[in-house]
RNA sequence: GGCGACGUAGCCAAGUGGUUAAGGCGGGGGUCUGCAAAACCCUUAUUCAGCGGUUCGAAUCCGCUCGUCGCCUCCA
């Protein structure tokens, strides 16, 4: 298996250090609802984890929650609620979102506020070794003490300072030095430390948590490309300086960013579509297909059109997974092995999900073809579901079958122009009664009346399909 | 200003030196169907932003031009 490593800028053979793959992905700062840019990142790493497991690896997956930072404090103050309450609310919202998108949960979700002792331990260690210094109640990392600083983002300290963006902090020795610990301001939540009351800086929690839960070296560390600098660069500096062990991370993986229109979708720009909004309009499978149909390292632009295309694609896969063959011949006619191999081969090449999806669509066509010819495709359908499952696609059947009814008396067509049915309007009972009524008209070859009912159902957003087994229907999204 | 990515059919999007340029959506024609729907079959890029170069051979490598985007500040 080959994986593209941001650190080397190349695809590398994937060789985890132990039996268990140690995987860490940067999580959310819960001060607002997540948008589909976040969904993109978490879906991609969910697929990577599922695929590793499929390939037989044990995976230990840790994802942090930054439940204390400037934005949480600001927003909480605006709303006049405690920061903890705000964070709690959006952590719950986050879990609803990932569950809704069929994203598997990480094994551990450590929270910054729950890891303060470990954070203090790491900071103290860095001070002791001369990599950090306290100043004015805060503690800063001394970037000049790390000769490797800039190796992930491929830039030099000189080039960073060249842009006179060196902001603030007269107390810092070097403009690029960054905070490990922030001195408490009045009214902010704070913790006691050897340097006075304060709270953790942004980058230090990830170092502390990954060291604590996964050890000195991780196999995979993931996140969006916007985290490469400064966040991940700083994590490397902190972790490698603290442990003296290199590398901190064997494979750095970064996903491309979701664009909305001409710009990156982001909370600060406010140009976003939340996961909840997306899930109201589209199925989880459609959202996943949309995201996985482009390579994870490429940027992707959100559009309604693309999501709708993905929705139809999801329908197509689902249809193929559950369609019934007409024939008696049970002999398997699809070469499932070639599809399994093709799927694995493209996923082995830096998780080429667009190619993996292409394989699934080809397999779906083969299944339909077999069914059309009355040949067996049961095994192929199982394989389709299995491979789709690696991409986190559920392919849940949405069609419901209504069996045909016989005509019991001619009177049933006595007052044919009035569509009447029992059950609460819009309920399943109501819909299925209408379908049975239409069925009777069809058997009596009263096409116009039958079509009238179908038109009424279509108006209600119900799609009908007449099959040899009966009429199936579903609510269109 | 520095670093990086990208520009492939109506739309989305793979492919990165050599047989017919994946796949999805959409469009057109057909089969099936009472009609539909779904499905299946055929079809939809002689060509990969433009211009040069390297090569027996390039969408794929190199240079330049144009255009778009990301990072360098909080961000998945």
C-alpha cells in the first residue's frame, strides 16, 4: 500500500511500526455547528480507517476536542453562557452529525480541558530542556531551538519572517515563537500551573494527547491542509523536542479543502453549509459519494448539482444491491474476484476513492446485466455491499413492496373518478391503499384512472415502479 | 513578496510517457412496459487552458504565457 506523505511530498510504502496502526486526526473546536468542509475531512479519514481495517490492520483512532479556546470564550460571552455549556452543546451536535453521516466513532475523544495535567507536564519538560520559556505568565516555544522547524510546511524561518506578519507579544524572544500556555485574562476559565493561572495554547493539546494515548510516534496523523502550518508544524516541534524521538509522525496526511463558490468554506468567512442542512436535503450516502468522487488531496467545490448527481448515483448502487433476478439459474455469472482486486488495487494507491467508486458502478452494471439475463448475482450483490461498506456507504433499501391484489367484485370500479382511501393523508397506510386501488384499476385495464392515482402520488413525492413481484414505492428525497 | 496546488466532454471527476482518455450526472437513439419508472444496449472529448521544447512517441516531462485556488493569521 502506498500513501502520500506531506512531510516527504511523495507517495511512500505504508509500513506501520507495530501491529496496531496508531492514528490521530485533528478534531473540532465546538463553538458552532460543523459544516460540510468538516464532513469532508472526517469522511475521508473514516474511509482510510475502514480500509486499513479491511486490509487486516488493527487501528487505534484518537481524535481530540478543543473545548477551550479564544473562539469558544468569545462566543460564550456573546451568549452570556459559560464556555463549558457552549462547548457541550456543540460537542453533542458534532456527534449527531458524524452519526448521521455514518462516520465511525474514534476510539478516544480526549478533551483539552480534561488533559491539563499532561499538558503542563509536557510544557514543563520543554522548559527544562531549554525549548520553551515563561514570559509574563505565558509560556512560549522557542522556534530557534528547533533546527527542523519548517520541515513539514517546507519553509524556512527566514521566509516566515520575510512577510512582516510577525504579530504581537513583545514578551516573545522571536516573532515566530508560539504560545504553549496562555496567561489567564480576567473572567476567563483558567487552570493553575507553575507559571500562574492560565490555559493551554492551541497546539500543545495535540502533542500531549497523542503522546499520552498513542505513544511517542504515531503512524498516521491527519487533518485538513489548512492545518499544515502552523498547527502541525508546531506539533512536530513540541513533540520531537519533548521526547527526543523522531519522527513524531510517520505519515502526515492532509485532505484538500472544500470550496463554496470561489472561496474555501470556513467558519470565519461564514460561507458555509452545515452538515445538518446538507442532511436535510441529501442522504448520507449521497454526501459521501460526492466527497469520495474526487481524490482526497484535491480541493472540491460544493454544488447542489454535484450533490444531486451523487444522490442519483447512490440510488443506482442501492437498486443494484437489492434488485431481484427473474431467472432460476443460480449459477454465479459475475466475476466478483476481479472487482475485489480492482477495488483493493486502487485503494492501495493512496486511497483512490474515485476509482474505487468507478469499480462499484461497474459492478452494479454487471449485477443488473446478470439479473436481466436471469443469471445469478447474489454473490456479486454481497460483494457490492461489502465494498461499499468500506467507503461507509450503507446502500439501505428505500423501496417498499406492495403486493398485487385480486379483483373481488366489479363494484369496486363503480365510482371510479373519486380517489378515496383510508389512513391518515400522507401516511404509509394511505399511500399503500392508494397503490392497491391503482392496482385494481390496472387489472381492470382502467389505465386513465390508474394513471390519475400515480400522478397524485408523484405530486406527493412518491415514486412508483411496477415489477413482476408487485408495485414498489419510495419517498423521493 | 515567499511556498504550494490546479486548469481533462454540457456538469462533476479519474488517469501523470506508449493498445479504444475511467466512472457518475445530464443529453440523444433503441429494447422492455398498457403507459411510465427502473434496468439493459448504442451514442455523447480524434482530444486533455494556450504557445514552444525534450522524445521514435506526451494529457502525462521541461520552459513560458493566461486563468483559478490554497497556505504564509483562527480554520477540517
